[in-house]
């Protein structure tokens, strides 16, 4: 065979090899590699991770989402049984709902269910401007859940610091609750002087303040309680949650226990 014929054979072999390497398709049942995925934690697990030590490990916690009239989400959490005769709706100070964790867990041990609610602009709660201006917005949604789905006969509204002032504003606006408590609420919030609302406050209420907040604020809290004809409880020192739960030991304080008793009511519901 001549050299021309040899070159032709070699070329043919190379073409066959190239076709075999590049033209073969994989069968559909051949396994393919996929990138590893990490499962997104559920809402309750995510909330525990966010709250860290502020939420006791044994807290009977469940993340809850309330829905506003316009369809916006209101972040909340339940601590305690899903059905209960007694429910406390808890409004937080600016640190967020996690700070209620230890008190609400102790209240659960006493037979109370708590709904921790993030106001407009806090946590995952989203609101329209109109909803933000409505003092009943988040509270009404929480009350509807407590009375409708949880079967509560007694619903109380409790707030610390910012939440204390928001509590006063909500009950003065007609919140459907059986009792209320303002713990360390500033005497004015969002341009509203709480003293101007005293005549509209239900008489089953409680105002808590410590002198460490300053003489003028302490005196304003005393005056609010007197004008509303509700009980005033004086703390020794501390603000908001620190009056209810010892910030070092995590144990519920005397005032914290008083608030549990107040929330459960005379019948202990």
C-alpha cells in the first residue's frame, strides 16, 4: 500500500475516534451530581435562634403570623397551650418580643398562654402608614386570635416600656380586653400624652414604674394610675423587663409574680 493509502487509513481512524468521544449522549437514567442544599429552619426554630438566651430552652414556643386587614403580616409568638381560657397579649419594648420570653414561660407554668406581638416597624411586622397610626391595629388581630381560635374568656394586654405606652393607647381606643398593665411606659409616645387618655382607661388596670426612671417620669406614672383609678406598683430599680425578671439570674421577681397573678385573674384562669 502506498503512502497515500496509509494516510487515508489513519485519517479514517481519527475520524471514528473523534466521533466516539464527542458525539455520544448520556442516558437519562445516569446519575448526575447536584450541589448540596441546606434546609431553611422553620419559623419557630429561627425565632429561638434569634432570641438566644432570652428564650428559655423549655419555653413552649410557637411562631405565629397574624394578618392585618390589608393583608400585611404581623409577627407574633405563642408561649403556652394553643387553647386556653386565659391569654395575655404582650407588647414589647424596643428590644423586640424576645425579652418577654422568661416571664411568659413562667406565666405558662401558672396556666396562662401568652401572645408576644411585634408592633409596626419591629421584628417581621409590616404595616401601611394608616395601620401604623392605628393603636388597635396589632392588638385587635391578636385579640381576635385569642378569643376566636384559642377560646380565651379572659384576655389581658400587657406592655413594657414602649409597649406599656402602646398598651395605654390601645385600651383607651377600646381594645377588647378584660384588663391591662403598663410597665415602665413613657408618659408620652408618638406625640400622645398618656395623661390625656386617663378618662378613657378601663378600671381593671395596673401601672408599674421604678424611681430609677427619673422623678418626673415616676411622678407621671403615679398620676396616670391615680387619674385612671387603677393600682400603682412601685419598683425599686430597673426598667421594663428588668422589673419582671432578674437580668442576672433569670428568675421572676416579686413584681413579675404580681403581674402573673394579675394576668391570670381572681379565678386563676
